[in-house]
C-alpha cells in the first residue's frame, strides 16, 4: 500500500476540457488564465490576482513590483524580515531580487514570532534599513497577522504574506492572502488547489497588480488582454505612427514568468472543489490525531483547527532517542511517503551556510523543528484503509528508529 503526500484525480468531464483545449491550440495565456485570476482573487478576497509559472516566480515578481512601485519604493539591498523555517523558495526569492533576508525565530505553531521581530527591530541601530515583513503561513498554520501588521505600521514596513501553503486558511474570519499589501500562493503538487506548477500574487493595489502583469511579460508596457492588443484597442499604444507596439516595448526590466492555459484549467478544476478538499483534509488530520494519540509522548501531533487548511500532516519528534532519518527510512520502505520539515535555512541549508556563524544558537525553535520535524500526507483522496495503515506503520517506525 502507498500513502502518498498528494494526489490528483480528474473526472472524465474534466479530461474532456483538456481535450478541447488541445484541439483549440490556444495554449498561451488567454480565457482560462483570466478566469482563474478572477476566481482566485474572489476566493481569497483581494481585488486582483496575477498568475505566474510558479510560486517562486510570483514571489520574485512581487519583490520586483515593490521595487518598481512609486507608492512603496522598496529599495534593492534593503532588509526583509522573515522566518528561517520555510520552504527555501521564500528565501531564494528575497535574495534573487537583490534583497537581504534577516531571520526571527518561530513559535510553537511553526510561524514567525512577533516578539522576536520586535526585539530585532528594537535592537537595530537603523530601522530604515528594513523594508518588508514576510511572514509565511507554514503548512496552512496562520501567522499572528494583527501583531505583524501593527509592527509593520510602526516601523513603516510593507507586509508581504507568503501564503503558498495555506489556500483557504482563515484568520479572524478572513482568508490568508488578503491580510496584507500583497501575498503569494503556490499551486504545486499536494497543495489544496493543485495545478502542477503555478503561482499567484494577490493584492488589492492596482499599481502592484499592473506591475506584476508587466514584469511577467519582460516588463512590457501594456497589461491589456491579448485580444485587445491584437485588435489595436490598447490604451497604451503611444502613437499609431511611432510604431510603438506595447507588446514589444518595455517600460521596466522584467522576466518571462508566464504560465499556460493548461495550468489555469487544471487550477480551475481544483478551485471548484476547494471547500470539500479542505474539509476532507481536516477530517484526515483529526483521524490521524486520534490514531496516533498513543504516541503523543514521543511525537508532537499537529494542532487541529477548522481555520487551518492543511497542506500535510506535520509531526515533531519529541523523544531524543528517536532518529528521524531511521524513522523516515522505515516509513519509505513501507510505502508511507514523508518529507523533512524544511530545515532552519541559515543553519541547515547548504546554500546559506555562509550565514551559519551569524545565526548559530540564535534560532533555537526553528533549529529544533528543522531537525526533528517531518510530515506525511493528509490529502483528500486518502481512504480510511490508507489512514489506518499509516497509523500502524508509524508505530512500527517509532520502534525501529528508537535507540
Ligand atoms: C512557503 C512556500 N513559499 C514559496 C513556495 C514556492 O512555490 P513553487 O514551488 O510553486 O515555486 C512554496 C512551494 O510550495 C512554499 O511552500
């Protein structure tokens, strides 16, 4: 038996939509992309949504948009406060857009600790060096947004939510991704809305949305739809005679971060089922919690909440005599997929080893979760038989990995 981290099943009806897309030969951004953007903006509760070929490229475009914005004027080289316990894309997107990550430790819910951010800012000689606060709603758990927004206001920081893993998680009744100036989502495998590879920036700021549209098309002048441009209705055509076609003239330096209609269509089939997906995952977390309660002296089980949209089922090894590598090997040998809990970036990630000395001993919680945490699947297609099997194998793996 295999207990996978994620899965995706399409109905015959949904497959037919892909066949018609193939027949149409209209693969680059078009009607499905627009439909996805409209539906995802309305689901999250923002005015706008711009799509990208991944969550990572969305984040990079988000930072580039802030740097190009007349309103926010985020300076290249300025500091971004973020969490060390995250998928590496968060930090890569900061560095690859010329910003400097600064880490504050996490709390027991895996999310950045507002108290640690306050300490960092209070101890800083020049708070003007900081420009962005980048919380991550890790694995679906929501960061303490009221405190973070209040701190950002005090110090003049832009809040950029990394909501990649938290589709539909709620904070005080509002969906994550709508609680700050801009946010990103990833639609990679195992995420509640899966599109293979896909990402968005969500915002209610029109300037940022237009900049994102432009940046993903190599900084093109125009963010009209292809149809408008092809029929020469574009309001940005400078002058008919000048020969400036906004599709081929750039007002800013950008990237090609566009995706295809395939991703948009796949994403749309999943948005249609998101409420059921979230509910099913919550039920699975509850079931696994009940089944694994007998090991709660050895493993920290995930906190259950109806406000959390679960990416996976996270566990932390509390008992020091249990070896994570051995435990995961046993799970793998029995067909239960697992992943380590990302690691504490400056301490555990080889790419960021140059920061190790600076942060050694300063991020104890992220180090602990990063070295003792791991996760298994809780996705919507798991059967009761598979859940029972995962519970049984976990018991065997604990025994196998104990010294
Ligand atoms: C927290 C976080 N940020 C950013 C990303 C980047 O997304 P992608 O893998 O779509 O590039 C991910 C991916 O899952 C993520 O988990």
